């Protein structure tokens, strides 16, 4: 089964995304902030990352940049999932290397379709 890492600082949103992915048959791991991402990637070796932008300490843009600059993680598909619904944020995410952008509240069917398409 494919493994997905969900990175979101808001527990209720993280739970909702994780539940939808688990119900669709994915193995899901979690990170609460940008500081936990690289450790989690090393430990769980996800096939895809669902990444929020607004987080404490290290924001999602910085995490995405780090993922794309690292030889071990640059090929892992990343779906940015954020409440930020501006064209700038969408374009900036894609310019940094995101494979898709989904706005919150998350449409579970849309997210699952995107994840399945990228894995």
C-alpha cells in the first residue's frame, strides 16, 4: 500500500485528511509542523506528502523548498493543502515544486483523486 505523510498543525484538519486517506486504503503518517517533516520522511519513506503552508516555526513554503533541494526527497510528490486560496499562493507553491494545490476545507474525493494520480 502507498504511504502518505500528512503535515498539518491543526489537529482537526489533520485528522480529517488522514481519515479520508486511510479510508481510501493509504498508510498514513503525520507531522504537526515543518520541523518534523524530514525526520518523518526518513523514518516512514512516504510515497507522497500532503503539506500545509501555515505552520509555526517553519512554514510549508520553506519545507517544500527543502524537500526539492534534497537529493533523497526531491522526487516525492507534494500536494499543498492550505486555507490560503489566492492565485499567488497557488503559483508560488507550483513554482517551488508542488505537484498539486488543494484548498481547505478539503474535498476528500478531490484529494484522493489527486493523490492516486500522483502515486
